[in-house]
């Protein structure tokens, strides 16, 4: 699904703005939001000591080195994804690698349904965007590409 020049501009400009928070912070907001939105996913991170049900805070998550490492990897993967949106071969390599990595860890492809609202919330919240903004619409489209690419690689 190719992106228009305008969509690429919206995606890249918005990500550039959000990542000014720092990759660690952006990743922590996404990872914390994900684990609060879907506490059942916490069991996938069995090497990280996380409470089963209670609300996680950014400050608590920031103190855990393993959480910070994974959160930073999330933000870095999104950065690469945005960079490669108009480079199909590189994009496919990235999505295949992410899919294979998640498949090895026996992540259920359905888990990715929780990610889009969190990413949209982090980006929209930081940039104070209305839910119907063209920027968030571009992110919805981009997330579809990200999710479908990862899940396809997981199921291969």
C-alpha cells in the first residue's frame, strides 16, 4: 500500500516531533500504554518482573532496565519503519525481522490489535491532534502496513 507524498510528510514530521522526547521516553510511553491497555500481554515479558494487574506508571517502568531496553527497541523499530516507508525492500526486511522475532517468542498475532490505539494515543496526545486529523489518519494507514507485515512474517 503505497503512501502519498503528503502522507509520508505527515508521518515523518509527526514522528520527528514526537521523538524529540527521546527514544527511551517515546518507547516508555508506548510500552507502558500497551501493558496498561492489555495487562494480559505482561505474561509475554516473563523475564521482566511486572505486576499482573495494577496500573503501571512511566516512573516505575523507567526504573527497570529491561523495560527501558525493550521500550527503546520499540521506538527504534518505529523510527526505522517510518524511514523505510518509501523503500520497499528495506521495509520488507524490517517487517520480516520483527515478525520472526515475535514468532520466536510465541507472541499471538492478535496481540498487535492493542498496539495501534496506543501509538495513536501517544502521537495524538503529544502533538495535541484531534482524532480525525490527517496526521492520525496517515498513522492508521501506516500501522496497518506495520501490523500486516509483522503478522505475515510471523505466520510464514
